[in-house]
C-alpha cells in the first residue's frame, strides 16, 4: 500500500500500482503551492542504484519570491536528496546537504526529469528534458555527491506561506533493482526537435531509424493545437503507414499555419508489435519585417529580433515577452494572449473584466509596442497592478556570451513619461522609453542569486511609490481604456541617450556635470528638450525658486548656486506640453567629516565577527580616522572593540585568519593591519600583515592567480593583489634600512605582479564568488588592480599594457554603472542586487546602488584619470564618491548601509524584536528608492564572541567607502585645464589672476595637488599650515608636501 500524507492535514490512503516488479508507479501529486509537505511511502526500501522519473510542471514562476519546491527522497523524515527549485532560484538543482545548481532554467512547460541515486559512485544525477531513447548518458545535466541513498518515502515539499508557484508532479515512477527508464525504443534524430518554437511554415518531418529493433514500417500522427490523437477527426495525418526501408524517413506535411503549435508522433511496427512513440510538439511563429526590424512572434512575445543595430535576444521561457501580466488576489499571472490580426501584428487576451491588447509596429525607425487595457465591465476597478514584461534577455551566464546580453542599466519613471536603457558589456545600447506615464517597474531577478532574467513595466500599480512616479495610476472606470506606447531603439553612444530619448518622449532630460558639490560650488548642466522648459529648484528647507536657462539649440544650459546649506536640491523641468522631469543634486559636507562620522559609528553601530571580512570592515575607518584625526576618547573606545574582536579574527597559533579558505578574509585583514601600523607605528601589526600575505602566496596557481580554498579564481573577489601591493608599498620604505624587509617587499610585489599579469591576459574572463555572471565586483576590481599596478610602472610600455586592459574593462563596466541617472543619491553607483540578504537579512533581491562595494570602481576611475589625464574619469570619480559618502546622514551623522534603487519591493524586512534586545524578527513591508539603515546598532553579537549568524553580520562592508575616500580625496586636490583654456578645481578653488594661477585646497588636510595643464602656467598654491608652492608647470605633475601617492612611479605622470 502507498500512504499519502499531507502534513498538518487529513491523511488520504491511495493504492500503489506496479508496472513490473522493479518499477513502482505513484499517483500524480498536483496543485502544490504555498507552504506544503506531502509524503508518499513506497512500502519498501530502495537502495543501491535507482531512478525517479517524473513529469514536472511549474506555473506562476515569474512571481516567485524566496521559495523552494522540491521532490525529495527520504528515509522517514530524513532527507537523502532531492531535485527542483530552491530559494527562489530560477534554475534546476540537486539538494543533498547543500545545493548544486545549474544554468538550466525552470520553465512553465511540462518537463520530463530523471533523477538517479547511485550508491556505488556516491553521486546523484539529474537529467532535465530527459531523452529516454537509447543508452543512458554518462553524466546528468546536474551532479552532486551524496553520502546516503537508502530511502522509503518520496516527499513533495515547498514553502513558504507566500509561495505563489504551483507545481504538478505526474507520471511518477521509481526504477530500482536493475531497472532503468533509459533504453526505450523509438525513432532518433527527429526534426523538428521536441519543443522547438521557431519552425518555418514549409518543412518536412524527419527521423532516423531506431536502435535495438528493425522496423517494418512506421505510423505517423500529426495535428494542430491538441496533443490527443484519439480524436481522429482533428488529425491532419491519422496513422498513415510509412515505409521503414531507408535509414532516414521524411514526410511533407504541406504549408503550415503561422502562430500555431503542432503535435506529432511516430509509432514503430516491428516483430508483430507496435512501439508507441512520444508525442512531440513544435510551433510555427508569426514572422514580420517592418523597415529594418525583423521580428519572429508568438502568443508569448518576441522569439527573435533583428534591429537596425543587430540582434536583440529575447527570452522564450516563463520570462518571455513582451507579455501582459496582472496580479490577481496578490498573485502574478500572465494574461493568455492570442493573435487577433496577423497583418497588424496584434494580440488580444482577457483577465477577469479587463481586455488586453498588444500591437507591434515600427515608427520612425523605432519598434513601437502599443499596450491597451480596457474595463469591459460595469464596475470601477481599483488597486490594479498589471503591466508588460519586456522579455529582453538579461541573463548573463558565462564569458563571452554575456557580451550580447542587455543589462537593465537604467529604468526611470517620471510623472509624465518613462525612459531608460539596457546596455551590453560590449557597449551596445538599447533605449526603452514611453511618452506616457508608467507607474513603476520591476526587475525580474533570479532570487538569491546573481543574475537577472528581464525587466517588467508596471503600467498600473497602486503603490506606495516614490513621489516622482505617477500616483494613483491603478484604476479603470467602466468602459475606460488606458493606452501606452513603449519604444525600443538602438542608441549609438551614452552621450546620445538623453538627447535621443528626449526627442522620443517629448520630456526633458537632465545632464548635470557634478551631481554632488561642496558648499560654495555651483551646479551646472544642460537639459535636453524638444520644447522650451521652465526650470525650478526646491531647496533642502522646502523653498522653491526659478532657475534661469539659456537656449542652445535642443539643450537648455543652466548654472545654479545652491544657497540653502547641506542636503538634497530637487530640480524640476516642465514643458508647455505638460511634461515634467526631475533631477536631484546634493551639497556635501567636507570630506573629512565623513571619515570622522564613520569612526563614531564604529562605537554606535559596532562591527561583529563571523565568517566574512565584511563583518569587521569597520576596522578600516577605525584606523584611518585614528591616523588623521586622533581623538583619545573615541580612539580608546575603538581600541577596546578591536581588542575584543581580533582574537576572533586572527589565530595567533597558526598566524592565519579563521576561515582563511575565503582568501579575501586574509587579504583585507592584511590591508587593515597595514593601516593600523600607519596609525600606531607598531611593527607587530605589520608582521601580522606579512604572515597573511605569505599565506596568500600559497594560494597562487601556476597562472599567477589567487585561488580560494574551493579552487575558484579569486584575484578579483574584492582585490587580493591590491591588498598585497598596499603592504609592499610600506615594506619598500622599510627596505631602505633592512635586508629582511627588502626580501619581503620583493616577494610580495612579485606575487602581486604575477596575479596582475594573469588579469591582463584574461580581461573579463575571470571568476567571482557565488554564482558566475558578468559581475560588478569582478570587473571593477580587475580594472582597479590593473590600473593601480600601472601607476607603479616607470616603463612606459608596461604602464601602457596594463592601462589598456584596465580602460577597456572600465568602459565595458559602464553597463553596470548608473552614469546617466539624474539623481545625486545614485549617480556613479554600481549595480549589484544580492547584498541585502546577507548584510541586512532583507529579501528578496533588490538593486543595492550605492552600497560599500560601489567604490571598487571609484578607485579604478581615479587611477585611470592619473594614467590618461582625461577629465571625464575624474568627473566620474567625484560623482561616484559624492554619491557614496551620502550613506552618512548629513543631518544626524548616522551611518546607513546603502541605498535601494528599486521603486517598489514587497520585502521581508528584519527589524528589532520588541522586548528582546539584540534579537530581530521579520516583517512584510513595501519599500523602495531609499536608504536602508544598518542593523549593527541593534543586532548585536555576544561580548567577546562570534556573531550568531554570518547572515546579517556583514553590513560593515559600507566602510569600504571611507577607505576609498582616504585614498582618493581626503588629502588630494586636482586642477585640470580643459581644451578651451578653462581651469577647473576638484577639492580646491582655482583663480587665475595677473598671470598667476592661485590654488587653495578645500581643507587644510590636503597635502598634494595634481596638476594637469595643456599649457605652461605659473602657479601659487597655499597649503594648510602656510606652506606654499610656486613655479611654472606644464603637463601632469604632483605638487605639495605630500608629493605623489606612495608607490606611484614618477613616470606615471
């Protein structure tokens, strides 16, 4: 007997049938959703080698949050292994004491899965879309080691309560005691292949002779739109007999209909028996060409797209599009669409009382998608959330195929229109915009992972939404129809994005030189608009003022002097046609203020120790502030915290950090101890850094790369080589008087050089921590380390070699950077979307921009400016750093973790638990477009003990910002001469008077000024303490008591 039990529910008894002695057939188990656990006892134990074969169908995947849906093998309640979906991942995986994932996406079609448990090899294999004909493949699509395989129960399990996914398991069979699902008789090499969705109208069905039997003849069945061949009246071909003489057989089925799915089956007649074949399907899409756009369409959206600028990949799974979707009772569901007019490329569908339409057209060389929603009922519909999933493929898996995927670099809702763009790593740009108001947008993340499927536009959304967005765009009155037109258009360069999309939308586009300025500095920029504009600004205290503009063809120039103190100033541009656009600029405090506040927050929001260096990253701010701003009272409190933490970080018996297989723990702790040495002068601190650097050398491969304990290329997981060089720079100074330090310097410098040379050879073909993708950190840290090392080279050829690769990486990395967003809270920040779950226990995925890791790019930008003299790199440096330091609240000085850029996230927020100090609880909230606080201030570790969990202990990574601030801006100013002769100061004021360029740094702390002059100039620079530098200078050079930064070769200027 088979016992079926639904936990915490009624128990139902059902019978088990046996196909043969060694094959067990289980009843279908369907409709699983929410939190569930259903068990099926087999009535016997299976062990050794056995298989589970099942047809699995997922529904409503696009709405999946942090959920899991698994078929598991258990002995009693003890899990042995299982397969399916876990923690919101959009791909298949095996689960046994952990997870082994794959790049095979879950789809909303029925998938035949075969799961093999092999005790003789100690492995489990999973085949997805398994081909049961012929011999068993040597290895599954996914494989994981297992320790125990004996089982007596199958369990279907999922969660949590808000799990919207629906899973059906059908035709479940267990093959044991030598039986296998493989080796079925059937024809081979069929064409079209199973599930093909892009088949021409004029084809022949084809197949090869089977193995294992000599066929006498075949029977062919073929029909449209119905997999059941029992109704012979609908069969186009109904069991026609075909000769089996030839090795390959074909059959002409005539001209097929567009936008139609066809089903076919080939039975084999041999030895007086009929071997029934599998039912196969394929689809014939709708093909259209309009201008330079060639589209292949079906009911689910675009299958293939050739634009004037080349191919654009669209998805063909549950994230296909463009596709209407709607939330029904809080659950996302696609609206079934059908072709309504092939000549007009129009599709129509219904959900409840709403009729939806979608039309494809080309207007002025742009692909125009017209979406309509009409209330065909008699009641007003409110609180609607519906929209269009775009379907452009953003899923980046591996090098070099990710070069062709459009990352959703910018999506921006204005009150009256929408604009943005996707960008590929090879720098192709696809603009997406609408002249119509769009309520919001959703990025379709692979939950808990590092990839994005596509993006969706919430044309209707009840909110709450950011104030800049259209509000109350969530209703349809009886008979009312709302209409939106979305344009897709290739764009030549980043410089063309704003003027081109201003023309498309009719809205104004802000292009501001510096989004964050110091007190006393002006805000300057252009507003691209096809119509005249009225420009106003709202100051931090709420005053509204007009700002004059100067018409320069299709751009309106402005210059504004902020006069209301520190904070955010909101600019609004309005046109006579009613278009309204917004930008934000910020007036910051002095750079030194931010580092001081970061140290104060070490006391107020103390770091913890766990598995990851991110937990104790605050030590950087602790030591750097101590060096520049000694404060006995605050430093004593910080030192007490350090003495409490360090025994948990560093094992003095082994001279290693704990969890050293995560080699960035060793590398960044070494960097911290270098900073501590520079603050205290204690060589014991430097000896610890030496020990850790020597350990890193042991982690180097023959190729020069640093590898993790798991054997993954980790040179650019944070910046292992840069950490090594930071130590080497200090060692080089000590080497002047010590052979020991000279030997150490050479050992560590040469180790770093080997790693940097490996990066120069690889370019973007490196690895990262976690799921492999075109990842923000691995690219920015590669560029940063290459450029840093280039600055150390006195040989021009070597410097140029490293610079070239670093520059290409930074340019490619533009697709992961908010370079064009007109918002000082985000401009220049990089785009990563998985940190909140680890740092704040905050889910699901959301865009963290900026967070502490954003400044990995900032280092590289500054180095690239010093290498090339091209001012745009310096402008980006200051925009990025200005954005990032604003994680410190300018009014209170409280350090926040970072900024969430998504406008609407239904989040699971970790908050303090009332009456339980140090503990937290989860609360469901809608969040979006705002700063998120750290949790370190209340989610505490026990005194002198490890954090209770690594998850939630890692919000200290925000302190990377202040490490970067110290290196890039705290003691450094710049003067740049532009091609037109204008002199511009960064972190200083510049005034040319009487033939002399007078330079005054913004703070007394500045000890060096970098000059970049096209012509020779006489300068007079006055530093804090009254020291002056005077003389004639041309080209690039350093002046001031601080000289060039330590380690930089003079030839790099």
